[in-house]
C-alpha cells in the first residue's frame, strides 16, 4: 500500500480520535480503547513502511496523547509530586523553549544596554541603583570587602527577605503576562539593565573577577529562574494575544496551565538561590576563586540539564511531546 492510500484509508479514524481527545467528540471508554489499539497498529505499520514520513511523527504524538488520556486515572506507581517535577514540568518547559529563548534574549540585551549606558554616563549607575547603595559599596571597597552587602543582616532574616522577594519578582514577571507579553518583556528588560549597571560598576573599580564570581554564586540560579519565569509570562501573554485556532478564552486557559507548571517548578530553585545567597555568598572571601567558580559551573550545568537536555531526552524516549496542539 502506498503512503497516500494508507493516509486516505485511515485519516477519518485519526481525526475522530483527535476530536475525542480534545473533547469535541464523545467516545465511550471501550471505543476510546479500541481506537487506541487501532492507532498503535497504524503507527507500527507506518514505522515499518514509511519510516521517514511525517505521518510517523503525527501518529506517534497522537498515540502519546491517547495513552495519557486513557491511563490518566490509573494509580501511579510514583508520588504525584515526584511525577510533577519528573515529567509534567519538563514537558511544559519543552513546549515553551521558544518563549524561554526570547526571554533570555531580552534579558541579555538589557544587560548589554545597562553596561554600555554605564560606560557612557558615569552617573547612570546611581540613577539605576541609587546613591545610598553606590556610596555604601564604595565604602566597602575602601575597607577591602567590596561585597560586604551580603553580610548586611543576619542569615535567617536575609534568607526570608531574599526568598520572598525573589518569589515575588518571579511571580510578577509571570502574572503580568495576563496583560499581554509586553509588560513581562519590560520587567525582564528593567531587571537586565540593573544587572548590567551593577556589574559595570565593579568593572570600573577594577573588581570584575571578585564581583562576578561572588554575585553568580547565587545569581547563576536566581537570574536563570527570572529568565525562565519570564518565558512562562511570555507563554501566558502569547496565549492571550495569539490564540491561533482556539477561542481566546480556551487559548488563555491552555497557556495558563502550561506556564503555571513552569513557575511552580521554579520555586524550589528560587528558594535554593536565596539559601545560597544568605548562607554561602557572605563567605565569598573564605571560599576562594576556585570554589566560587565551581558553585557557579555546577549551577549552570543543572540549569542546562533540567531545562534543556532532560526534556529533550524525555521527548526522544517518547515520554513527553513538544506538541501543544
């Protein structure tokens, strides 16, 4: 049988199953199970005779969705919480890689603007960070402890203050997506400019290495999560602005479900970054350059693994899908 004949023969059945999975067609549990069995047979046939065809990818995604629909109420072997971080968050991340990439581009562009603006105007950093902070840091530099700001309060108070602030900022950059993607982009941009101006301030003082390796002890996780939750905000905003074939309400609900998983999945890392900033960063001088760099590298390795490599591996294994249709 030729591929065209194969598609024409089974296309009606596939479309009916698609409608059943989206809720626009009601099938009994037995009918759904029979359709799933027939679909897997079609998938096996397509893999055998048309291995390089797009129909294989289409049927594989459809089979994955049908499997999830049929077995969603089946008792899970693992904890629901573990499963959430093991498959649901990675799938939401995989389906949102484009928005996360745009979020990273906005943030990095803003950092560059913060750096160049500070280079062109020596007073720019005071405009962004405030006179009090700049003067305090200059005093700390004179005392030989340029990053003493991380010792400015007790560890416990610092942890609660930082963690609550970081969670607030992350949820803010996400929630404003309800107003469209632009507010999320503006918050990302503002925070990026602050980071750029802050970093250039230390570069100008000849303290790039000590400042960078100290800030990024916790900043590798903290700033990465701001970018990621910014990507979630863009998902939310785009679902409102660009509903595609769905109604705007349905598109928004779908986008909210997907993006909220990313935000909730980011909370433990945001809290971990606060723990590191409160209890570890203050000891930056005792740690030495090697240990500071090691913490930074391990942090970025984790971000790369969980937010890129791991979802891609699950997709390759057929555990999750990048399709959002």
